[in-house]
């Protein structure tokens, strides 16, 4: 049976070639053709012998999840729908900014963490994406951008799912994204965002990529209400893990903080947010809540309240940015992603 090229890391492909009686350096040659030059037609791989070129199509395929639809927002954001098999789909979002083109990728269909404010979490975990389905989001969007003379500059694992709940596939995909014989992206351009799976945070440190943490509450009481995972690992444990990461990686942690009216948006919250993060090298991204039918009881605060919250932190010298709401006209903003199946049910 043929195997999917996009499921292999380089040493694994080397072993595979040895298993089928070929030289292991063929793996490097293939990596260079596919990831380096974007060529998946064996006949064009001129440094591979003719006999092997004839044999390879029976050994390896190049299957990536097909792009089913694309949506274009008036602010330049794009959203893509990918068929990831078994009748399931995921969404990825391309976000332009002044000097960046960031791709927000999904790692799971549905999610078991059930954060109250997140649309993805209204659907239980249905499928953990394999390496090819994660890479496929990057490959398909890169291809489209190449025609426009553009390139993805940053990748964030902030789409559907909890990346540290599917850590094996996520870090395998990251290895290919980073590998100089793969897509050759700097580790500092790759960010893994977690809702707080504390014991797995060291994996992010080890992979050398950037860490983002969805904080969203400044006391255990409110955070546990919004994010049930907090009952397993408390704020104190989470913050300690973040501090450790920042020190070992010598890198700032990004704290994401969703502003929800009456729940997380008071000036007391701002003060507490400062207090609990002040000893950690970090920056804070405040994200005004994006409303959706999965959580009708939650509301976005007023502009005045959002500004007051941000100003309070700025005055204390915190490095705080407000994340612009992008792509909400195509339901591509933070917390608005879901599978096509779930969208049909809930909207
Ligand atoms: N599971 C990962 C990645 C997905 S969520 C994590 O929790 O970090 C990506 C970000 O979107 C998180 O920071 C989350 O707090 C935020 N988010 C989720 N729902 C939102 C909503 N409705 N409005 C604004 N931000 C939201």
C-alpha cells in the first residue's frame, strides 16, 4: 500500500526508503523536490533514476485535504474550508496586517475543552487532525498566495481545537514547517496557543516555538466558569508554567485576554491582570469578545470600556495590544470558527 508523503518526518522517510530496499538519501532528494521546489510529479525529479521514478507512485502519494471553499472579508481577511475526511471539515484564516500575513491553522475538529465563549467548543472533539491535514492548510494557502506574489510570514495555532491536546501531530507538522529541508520557517514565526494544558507547556519550550496562553480570567473563580480546564490546572499552576517557559526559552509569552461584558472587563480585572502577569516576561493581547449564536448570553463590552481597560494597563507600563477584529463579516474572527456540520446545526 502506498503511504502519504506528508505523514513522514525526514528520518522516517529515510527508514521507509531503506525498508523498500532503496538508499536513504532518496528521502532528502524527495524533501528538496517537494518542500523546496513544490514539485510532486515523480517524472520531473531528474536526479532520481528512471526505474525508481517508475516505482515511486506505487510507494508514495501526496494527499492533502482539499480546499472546499474560500471566503473573502472586506477587511482583507480570508477564510478557507478544508475537507479533512470522514465527513468533517475545518477552517483556517489568513490575516493580513501591515508587514505580516498570518495563517491561523486548526488542529482539531471540535474541541473537548468547552470554553464557554468559543464556538468551536460547542462541538465535542470529533477528530484530531493528522500531520498532513495540518500541513495541508499551509500548503494550499501558500499556493494560492504564490500566484499573487505573496507569502505567509507567520503561523499561529489558534484556529479550531486545542493544539496541546493533539500535540503529537501538531509538533510533527511544526517540525516540517521549521526544517530547512521542509518549509524552512523560523521557529519564532510559529506560535502555539493553549487554553492551559499545563503539563504540556514544556513541549512548546522544547520545540523552540512561541507560546501564547488564553488567560481570559484573573481569578480561579471566573476562569473556571469560562474555561473548565482551569479546574484541572489552576491559574497559579498555569502562570508558573508560563514563567518557566519564558525563562527557559528567553522569550515573551503572549497572554490572550478576551474582554466579555460584565465578566472580564472591569478595571479591577485590569489591575488583577497586571498583578498576576507582572513577574512574567510577556505581552498581553486583549481581544474584545466576538459574539456568536453558540453563546448568546455573552456580550462584547462597549468601546469606552475596552479603551478604559487597555488604558489602565498601558498606564502601568504593560505591553498591551488590542487585537483588531478581523473577518467577522465572514465569521472568521477569534472564537467564530467551526466545522461546516456544526455551523449548519447552530446557525
Ligand atoms: N485552544 C487554543 C487555540 C484556539 S482559541 C487556545 O485556547 O488558545 C484562540 C483564541 O481565541 C483564544 O485566545 C481564545 O481565548 C480566543 N477566543 C475564543 N472565542 C472567542 C470569542 N468568541 N471572541 C474572542 N476571542 C475568542
